[in-house]
């Protein structure tokens, strides 16, 4: 059974940092293009970052220079290091494995507030 389980979300003050993790099982993780998305209630889910099987990364303009996506193929994990967090980063963050069909985690809440 395919599982993507996010963890690491929480409440942080503006300027703070969080590290999100996504543990994958039941999929050929080493062969899949992985992405982080986020969604604010009432708004469309938006792209945050992606990483290829070889480690090539891409970022949304809104997070470029602040967030770093990485993967550990030996451990089947996907991470998102988030630095200099802003209130606009508040959202539910989702791990996505691009496959047939796409797979999504349950999401982890990130709240940036003073």
C-alpha cells in the first residue's frame, strides 16, 4: 500500500525555521519525481518545490532562496528545509509523488505567526 507521511509542521514565529519530512513507502521512490505543494484554506493548492530522481531542484519564486528541497533515496524520504519563514508561508504542506496516479500525503500544518 502506498503511503506518504509528512511530519515536522508546527507553529513558528516569523523569521524562524522548520524542517518538513515525507516518509514514502509502497512506491519505487528512487524512480519518482517528487514535489512539495501547499494549500491555504479556500485557495488553490500551489507548487512549492520539486526534485528529480538525480537531485535536480526547482522552486517557486515565492520560496526561492529560503527553502531547500532534498531527498534521501536510501531512506525513501523527502525533506523541505524552510528558513526565514513569513506569515504568507502559513499553509498545509503536502508531499507529492508523480506517478500513475499521483500520490499525496495527508499534509502537515505550518503556521507562521507572532
